[in-house]
C-alpha cells in the first residue's frame, strides 16, 4: 500500500512541461526535495506526534518526530473566512518543502463552522537552506522575481523562526500520539 501511495504521489508531483519558467527553463532542480518528501510521507504514520502546551487563537501545530528529530510540522492557521493547512517538511533542522492548502469559505467559520468551501488553492514551496527557490500555486510556477515571491520568502523567514522557537525543546511539548 505504501508503494502505491508513493508512486501515486510521485506521479502527482511530476512537473508537466507547461510548468517551465522564464524562457523555457524549468527552474531549479527539485528532484532531491521530492525524494526527501516521499521518504517522510512514507513514514508519516510511524512518527511520534507532539503539540505545544498552549495554542494561540486561530493556530494549531503538530510536530512529527522520529526520535528527537523533527521530520514534519503541520500548521493550521484559521481566520474568520479562511483556513491554511500547511505541512512543513524538514531535512536536518531546515525546512525543505511546504505544502499548503489555502481555503476560503462562503461564510464566517465562527458563525457557521460547517460552511462550504468557496475556493481552495494548493501551494508547493521548495527551499534550499530555507530560501524559497520555487513556488507552484494552483499548478502554475510563480515568477521568482515577483514581489509576491519575495513577500512569501519574507513571511516564511519569520514563520520558520517562530516554529523553531515553539518546537526547540521537545521536553516542553505535549505528546499527542
């Protein structure tokens, strides 16, 4: 079953030719990142899960550990009419990939927690030494020279630092599973 999931995931991550960036270039080689992602996903159910002892409103975090090594961090950010569910994949102590599903809802989640999803966008963010090297949003490669790309990098820099602080001391975390 794991083999089928891994093959299916690899097929879904394969880059169609239409994803080529500027002037026919496919951009940075991310095959190593994809391999590491698949290895982490294949073992996801075997990891020990921890969360922070206190949660900030609208935020929830679950760290997936192999022993004392953080392999993945699931981050949920809820606002009035939107939800971002993001998985951060680690190699060593650095984020190499973030997969995020960003959903917008028809009504306020506070008013109607069962409201329908109005729109959903999948985003794949690839990193080298926690520097954003490729961003695929809704199946399109985003221009690495754009202001949006630079703003995402700045946001991730802050987010990664905050998450490292939250999960820096495993002894202060609460085991979930």
